[in-house]
C-alpha cells in the first residue's frame, strides 16, 4: 500500500529494541538496552474515537516515529475525523506497533499511553505527530515530550510517575504481538471491520470503502 513504511527484516518479538526512557542521559546518547517487556494481559484494545454504534470500525497499527504515519495523521486523519468519525459513520481504533528500527518509537508510545491514563491520548497523539521534527533529529526527546505533555494539558507529576515506571510497557508489547499475529509488518496498517485494508491511505479512499460497506448492508 502506497505510503507504507516497510520493515527490513522480520519483526523481532523476543529481543531487539527495548522500551526505555532517558531520565538522566544527555541528549543524543544511545538508549540503554533492556529485556523486551512481558505482554500485558489486561485486555486493553486500544484508544478509540467515534461512536460505539458505528457500523464500520477501522483499526490502525501505527508508529509515532514513522514518517508515513505522521503524514497520514496530519494530512488525512483530520478529514477522516470530520467526514466519517464525527458523523458517526466510523469508530477508529489506534494500536501501537513501534518498529524495531526506530530508536524512540516505544518511548513515544509510552508517553502517549501515559497521556491516555489521564484521558488525553488523542491530544498527545496530535502533539507527537504534528510536531514530528523530534523524529528527525536523533536526539533524546525526553524533555520535548514533557513539553508536549504540558501542551496536552496533563498533570506533569502524574505523567512523570507513569513514564518513569514504564507503566504501560507490557500493554505496548501486547499490541505489537497482536499486530504481528495478524501479519502487520509495516506502518501504518489498517483493518476495516477486522479485514485487512489494501487500498490507498487517503481520506477519499477510506470514505469510498465506508460507503461501499454501508451500502452493501442496507
């Protein structure tokens, strides 16, 4: 699918890049390596937008460091929110799929999860994607992410405690394992009503797909 970021090699579940945070490390230093977290079993199924009664559900597997994901989030998603989600036609579900080749993608997923703990996941989602320059510098984004948390309206003391404890590392790993089981190997990857979507990742293409599904069910 056009706009996908393809992974070179297999997605490594048992090792590779580990979730981390750079609490006392200078900007630009390499992250410490730690064991891959154990997948959580809390049954969390991702953050959602839209009506629970929508006839169409889109699940997105995404990586906050992925440039194609950022392009989708900033160019296509605002139109999808207005035309399909706000109109009650689609429920949108976000799932984490940090790619192993991206140094800070799990950390970005963690800060978004910690924002979600305070009911601000989508605000942090937008901060991370609309200010995506952080992903291009190769520098430790800890301080910048904290600025994003402030801009998103988070209680910073609670945010810091959540990030420092890596509270949702297992939840992120569970999402990665789920996506891998479904054959996800690139981001963004979409499923519409549990079926993998192979069309273009544009707002017009999603609208056409939703129109087709809803017409066929009348």
